[in-house]
């Protein structure tokens, strides 16, 4: 029969757990506000940078169109409009190139501290709104932190996290412990002797970090914003642990699209700040290959029409060229037919297998699948707690040492004799 003391202390643990869950949600809300501020700030800076970058090319175009140079652009040295489109396209490409250079240069310069006062002035109203929102969140956090149950807790500070409270609750509900001190003692024994929950033991709990933050919330928020100035959106996503006070809070029932989750893990140095050598190299190579691919096709069609499509573009008039073109036309037609027939055949084959074979026939080794599941479950249990705990918690603090190395899973499969080949 359950004693009154056990019921009382068990309720105490549940109340503590609920308070910590609220605190985690509160921290998550604060970080979401800061992320939203960063996004709006970046959008505004990009718009202003684009307007600034347009000044030079628009000035160039205006000085040409509204001057005596307009006539020379239209008629050239011959006094005709024979090559007008070549000149117009060249002028537009020059303007686009100037815009791109000024835009990228402005983006790069904006990272330096000397330009931070300008960025601060641009985002002054956004930052004011952010501070108002965060101030309300901080008041709620302060109320939770100063709650008597957490302020004078019966549970040691290092175990005051939602993860360890669930473990303590499990000890008490399963009859392994009758009161909090006994459950804490059993948990400490497990940590010392088996290391079973060592991977979910943080250096500092969220509660401890939040207490530090609330000692001077305005100063700490300013530090976060200064840190954000050095980071891009992708960096914020990949450094969420540092951004969230060295903790990541993952909502297990998140309903965001999987495509967005995948997108957050994609990183491309080309679209990151800096890396100018990479950007110029890739842009130059792509530009050259576009010319190499497109120009011969344009010359071909122009030659077939005896130069009537684009008079300023080269066209050949050789009989051998026309014979080769006729041969290529037949070859291309045959290739299209072959590709079309093969594609339809493969499509019909795949549809048949999807509808008739895969639903009714096991096409994998079920024994190996179950063995791999057992390996993964053992790994998850050793790092993140047992299955009941993992499925019941809504938020989870992931420490750096709990991250899974790139080749760990494949190595574990290989050691267990169920390697994926």
C-alpha cells in the first residue's frame, strides 16, 4: 500500500517537473523571439543593401540614356541599328555585374564593427520591440525560478532537470524508492557504478543557466544580440546549442514539415558570408560553361535560318555544315525515341513492382532489420535514457557529448555483424 509520504513527495516531483517544463518552453519562446528578430533584421538589411547597390548601375544607365551617348548606343559607328541588341545586352550585363559587386561588397563590409552603429540604427525599432517581448518572457522566467519548490528544492541542483526528474519519478513509481532522498541516492549509485544516465547529466542545468541569465537580463540579451551580428541564419541553426545557453530544446511532437527540418541541416559555403574566392570561381566557371553550351546552339539555329534570326550573331554557310545538321537531326530524333521508350518501360516496371511486389512480398532481411533496431535501441538507451522516458518527454536537453558521430552507427552495425553493404 502506498504511504502518504510517498504520495506527497511524488506529487512534489511532478510539480517540480511541470515547473521545469514551463521554464524550458519559456526559454524556447525567448530564443524564437530572437530568431524572428534576426530574420526581420536580415531582411531589412538586405533590402537597404539592394537599394544602395542599385545606385551605381542606375546612375550609369541614366547617364547614358539621358545624354548624347544614347544616339551612339542606338546607331553605333555605322549609323544603323544592326547590332543594337548586342550593345543593349552588354550594357545590362555590365549593370548587373556592378550591382552584384556592390551588393556583395556591402554585405561583406557590414560584418565589421565600424558599421555596427549603422546596423543598430536601422534595426532600432525592431530591437525595441524585441526587448519588450523578452522582458515579458523574463518576468515569467523569474517567477518560475523563484518559485519556492525550485528555490528551496529537496532535489540536488545537478538533478533539477526534467530528464532526471522523470528518472526519479520512475524510481518512486516502480517501488525502487519510497522518498526523494532514496531515489536520488539510487540515481547517484547508477551514475557512479553503471554510468547509465551519465550522458544526460549536463555541466549546468537549465535552471542554473537561467538563474545566471536573470542576474542581468538586459546585459545578457545584449551579449546574445552582439553574438548574432557575427552569425548568419545557417550558423544560428547549426549553433543552436550555444544560442540556447549551451542547451538544445527539441520538441518531440513538432509538426513542422520534414522538408524544413532537412533544409535546416543543409549548408552551402557559396551562400555563406565571405568565401569570395569560391563565389567568384563558381560564378566564372558557370558563366563560361553557359556561353560554351548556349552559343553553339544559337549559331546553329541562326545558320539554319541564314542569319535572319540574329543578324549580329555569326552564322556559317557551308554545305558540309548543312549535311552535318541533317545527320544530327536524324540522330537526335532516334535518341529521343529510344530514351522515351526506355523511360516508359522503366516507369511501367517500377509501378508494377510498387503495386504488386513490394506490398505483398518482403524484399529485405527481417532478421537483420530486427538486429539493427536492437543495436539502435541500445545506443539510444545508453545516451538518452530508456524508451519510456524518450517517448514521454516533450523537451530534451542534448549535450555535446551525446551527439552521434558520422560513422558510429555504421561501425556498430559492423561490430554486430549486420553491416549495411
